[in-house]
C-alpha cells in the first residue's frame, strides 16, 4: 500500500487560538514521524469547505482537519459537497484541537499531537454513517451534512447565542450558558414525524445523533451507534425550567432516557415542522447554527471512511 499523502486543513483560531499556538509542535511531530503532507490554513467561516474542494482537485485522497468540532463539520461537508470523486474514495482524519472535541471523544482520539499522529501511522480505519438535513435557511431551503449530533429547539437557541457572541466556550462555560439562557427561552409548538408516528408538543430539545457526545461531553443521544444505519432520536417534552436544571446530571451519565418526559428512538428518517402561524423551531448541527423548520433528516449508511 502506498504511503498516504495528507492534505491538512487547519483552523488557526480553533480552541481559542490553540491551533496557531501549537502549530510548531504539530509540525515538528509531523516531520519526526515522517508524514508526507501539505497544509492550508482557514481564513474565515466556510473556508474549509472550499479548501477540501481544492485538495480533491489536486489529487488529495487523504484529508486531515486540525481544529475543533466546527472545523470537523466544515471539512466533512466539503468532502460530501464536492462532486469530483466519490466521497468513499477519501479517507478522513481529525487532530482535535478545540473546546468541545465531542466527535473525537466518540473514537477516543488523543488530543496530544504526537500520540494522535503516531496512531494514524497504524492505518486503522472504519466506516461511519453520515446525517443529512434539509431545512429552511435565512435565504431559502438549504441542505447540510452532519457527522455527530444535530439539535433543535433550546440546543439551537444556545448555538445561535454563541454565534452572536462569537464564542466557542469550554465545557464548564457552555454549561453556565445553558443555565443562563434557559429563562430567556420560550418553548414553541412543534411536530415530529417518524416511523408512522406523529408527536406534537412543546419541546425543550430534539436531538438527532450518529455519535453520542455533544455540548462538551453531554450524552443527549446515549443510544447512538455510528455505523448502524440509524439516527438516534431524543426529545424532551415540556418541563418546568427548574426541573431542567435539576436534571443536568442526566446529560452526562447516560440516564437521560430514564426521565418520564424524555423519549428515545432509532429511526431511518424524520421530519420536524411547525404549525402555520406559529414560530419555527431552530436548528443546529455539530454545534453550528443553521436555520429552522421545516427540517428533514436522513442517514447515509457507512458513507465516511474515518482514520482512527
């Protein structure tokens, strides 16, 4: 098997500028371990998607992202938005240097650059499912891929708040923000359609996951399996706001589905919509605020080759 040539896409501001600060150490590890590579640095939001296209056009078949969950989200979208080669011909790796690193947590990917890169030399890969969502964006219907967890209602409200404040907080700060903005949030009615079921309520959260972790280690979809061909669905019906705070421990200890107002399913597809004349339900994916309902979710089975 020929030695991989890695096209690296690095986000210098990820992790509060940690990628920029740690790049000399990362580059030293790349060289000491004998990697063949080229690197490009992102300049703005969405730039990583375009850099993937450039890499593929230049013959790149091994793509590595250096950054956090946002960088991860953009590079994976670049892989599946480009039309030059079948995405299954590409191999994808992440060197996690972010604030949440939730997708990396699913695969126990080391944060230490040397350990991470040394593990890549072993050549182990696995196939992961991918999520696709069609939704209403600011300028009309849009489509996006996600590799980890999509969230609606309060999850997306928080993601929009972070966008407005230009923040990607660490786990503890994120949890404080969840509590801080809880009393600003107003529940809106929504309808979830899946497997011939129709569930209507005022939902605090609706989560659709391929992997288990989001929000800096929360397990809102503890039943998610990355390669089972299904989307893990969790939704929380109307709860008193103090009850939401009292149940925070369940976000982390895999017991969230034991609460009587919270349900979990595994589905192939689903749709979330709002009644005409009512406020739409907001949407985020992999921590990136996208838009609002109506939103349709699908799974692409074993679509992404992940380098472990």
